[in-house]
C-alpha cells in the first residue's frame, strides 16, 4: 500500500507517479515491503526554503524504515530519500539473509 501526502504544498501528479514507480522497484528488490507513506512538505518560513520528503516504509509487516531528505528541488529530495531508503532496505535484506 502506498500513501502520498502533500503537506503545505500543491499536489503533484508527477511526484506521485515517480514515488509509486520507485516504491514498486523497491518491492521487486525486497518483496517483504508492505507499506510506504511518503510525505512531501516545505521547510522554512512561509514556504521559502527546501522541500522535505519523508518516507516511512514497513518491512515484513512490522519493522519500519524511516528516512527524510531535504532539497530546494522536490524531485531531487525524492531522489535523495529513495537512495537512502534503498540502502536501508538492502542492509535490512542482507541482515535477514546472512544466516
């Protein structure tokens, strides 16, 4: 299940589609990923500042991986946070299969 929330910024179908595509790619890498909640917001005073993208991903129905990245460009913040989560998912996957 994927949920994309826009907090204090206009909804972007392009950003939603990009997040959905990236989450599907993560699920192909690790099929225990069950949920992803992405929150896109603006940090800074009165909307001046960077975009913040937070991902909360549930692995195996119980473990949560959470990452937040900021960037002046929303799509770059999405790129950064998925890079971070991809590393976390890989580490989690490697730990489960190390035995």
